[in-house]
C-alpha cells in the first residue's frame, strides 16, 4: 500500500509539473545531458555510502571490533534497499544492518549502540542542515508562505525523534511496557538495550565524528543535485542546489507520503525554479538525482541482500 500510494502521488506530481513544462524542451534537455558530469554525480553518491559505513566503523572500532570499510559498504547499500523496498520509517534498514553487524562477529549490544549513534548523529546533522537552509532562505527574503510552518513541524518531528532515542538509550529498555516484553523479539531487544554503551553514545568525540560524517552525506547529496543541473548545461551557484535538496527533504519528511515520492520532486523543482532555473531543467535534474540516489541502488541492494540471506542459511 505504501508503494502504491507513493507511486500514484508521484505520477500525479509528474503530470502536474509536465503540464507547466514544455515536454519537447524537457526531452531535449534530458538528451543533451553530459555523461561525464552524470558520472561525477554518481561518484558523489558512492561517497555517501562510504560515509554511512564509516559511521558504523567508527563505533565498532572504538568498541574494539574493527571492521573493513569495504565490507560495511555492502551494508550501506543493503540498508538503502531495505528502507525503500519496505517503507517502515527506516526500521527495516536498521534491522538489516544490525543483523549484518552481528553476522560479522559484532556483539548485539555494540551493533545496537552503533545504530543508536548513527540515528542520533543523523538527526543532529539533519537539524543543522535544515536550520542553515531556512536561515539562507530567510536571508534571501523568500521565507514566506508555508515555509515557516514547515520549519516548525520539521523541528518538532526531529526533537520528538531525538528525545525518544535518548530516552531509549538512557533508560536501557526500562520504558518498554510489560505486555510487550512477553514477545520474544521485544525481550531480546530489551536485553540488548541493557548492554548499550552509554559511555560511547554520550561521548562528545564520538558524536562529533559521526555528526561530521552525516553532514558530509548531506553535502554530497546536494553536490549530486548541483552536478546534475550542471550536466544539463545550466550553471548555478552551489547554494540554490543545497537549498533545493535540503528543503525538498524537509517537505518529504513532513509529508505523510511514503518514501517522499512526489513530495520531494515537487519541492525540489519548486525551490530550483524559485532561484531562476527553468522548470524543464529543474525537473530533469531532480529526476536524474532521484535516479542516482533512489532507483539505481535498488538492484545492487537487492542482490547484496539476497547474498547476505543466503550466507545466513
């Protein structure tokens, strides 16, 4: 149902955008895309997986269980596939990563600690990037309409999610109701939470490194969008591409649409057009970005997940 809803909304948004765009010009823009710049954009996306894997590597290495970054790269691609194939707010990908870490001889408590630190650092980095984007938008005088309301809703979501994660970490599972503890899966989770390394979660050095890596992922994603625009023969400053990516991500986060299908594309095109990019170029660049960051990784992610499942048998 999540995929079906997202696909229908995506189709509706695409139809609306193409209604305002010149279809012939849109197709001409796509055909004229420079493959070398597209390859550069793809390289930026590959670097995002390295940063995500490095977050887990930093935690496991600090705990005394060093892992090769190359091996963790597989988990990063698998996480993306799981989160897209089974929309559960990131839970499916996290469970897959936890299972992968345990399979690589990482104790379950350390694996859970790595996931908690990755989540906390992600929300911190996301909040910082969004705050910077709204500040830049305010400085241009374009922070009007629904943007202030979206910023408040987004901040509330991030604060609630971060508070829940901190509560989980500090309480070490004592907050879980007894009725849920009767389930074997929840019982195992509670036992793992009791062993979470709170000293690592509260370490300023650990959080500083992981937040930096998460910030790098946002920068690389924004650079991917900028390179996609450049590949289409349009030259713009880096800041509009950064604003378009971050604000479109905020729209996708706030909206109830699964996977942000349609909401991200609409928000990204709207912000780019606000800064003078034609609708045809903005739409083509957004679709290229989504293809590189969302659709293309699905096939290798599915293959790696299948191999991982076969290895468990």
